[in-house]
């Protein structure tokens, strides 16, 4: 029953706006590990994924549309500018650094480490600036000597980022503790629908109320809705 409640929580968890989405299962194309991700695709067809690796480091993966040229694989592969903050130069090298983790460019994609991932949320640095910015602008260096400019809005990103990475953005609660509390609340409500016998109307009511968890992450609102 607990597993079912957690699975239902994942299924119901979705962004309030269509621009960003939460992916409960996604595979990093560079190293092949499975993780959770927050993602958006802009009007140019460029996609941005934000996610953690198995040891908790936070990455951004930028994917260019098929109509764009290829990004260079070494040197300055892109410049990242969260609106309102200083530009960040992203550098890739042929060999991975022993201390500094450089970006990786495959030509169609650029993966860049944003944050070591320790703690609730970064107080400074690239990932902090991306969370605070209203838009994220990028300039890619292409193999033909030209550049490609594109940008992504962060409107609607708070809940998917909270779900995928476990950090709070715009006051949206996040992290393993919140997920545990939400799963327990959903489990308790669903369990109550089972006794003395299965009540289908009750299950439907709980499912409808669960939007308080998936859309606004309001557990108190969920419990009040269930009790109504």
C-alpha cells in the first residue's frame, strides 16, 4: 500500500504550467545513469534538463534542436547568463579534470555541473543564479565559427525543480522529508478508504484532493479537502 501511495504521488506530481515538466524517471545521455529531472523546451526547440547524478551533484543538460549546427567539443562551448546575473563561461576539455569537473560537449548536447549538491540550496554560484533568474540565456559556440543564442523562461519551474532536485524554489517545499510526509498523508487517506470495505467514491475524492499535493504542495490543504 505504501509503494502504491508513493507511485500515485509521482504520477500526480506535475507542473502547474506546461512550460516545465517533472520526469520521475529519466536517463542521463552522457553517463547513462537513471535519475529524476526537471525539463523544458523553448520556442527554438532547445531543451534544458536539470537533475542530480547518483552521488547528488546537480547538472544542466542543454540539447540543441536538429536544425541547429553542432557545438564545439573543446574550449568555450557556451556562455550561460541567468537574467540579472553575471555571464558564466562554460568550458569543455577532451579529458576530464581530476579536480575541476569541466563541461562535456557531444556536439548536439552540452552537460555542465552546476552545484556540488550538498545542503538544502546553494547560497551563491551558477545554480543559485539560475533559480533566482526569470530567464536563462545561453550562447553556444558552433563548429562553423558562428554562435547560437537561445533562452528559457523559469516561469512554472518551481514545482518540477523541487520534485526533481529536492531544493526549495519560490517557497515550494522540497526534499526527502517533504516527500515522506506527503506520501504518509496520501497513504493514510487511501487506507481510510479501504475500511470497513473499499469505498470507490472515497478513493475518487482523495484522488481529486491530491491536486493540493501535486499542484501546490499544500499538505494541510490536502488533509482539509479529504476531511470535507
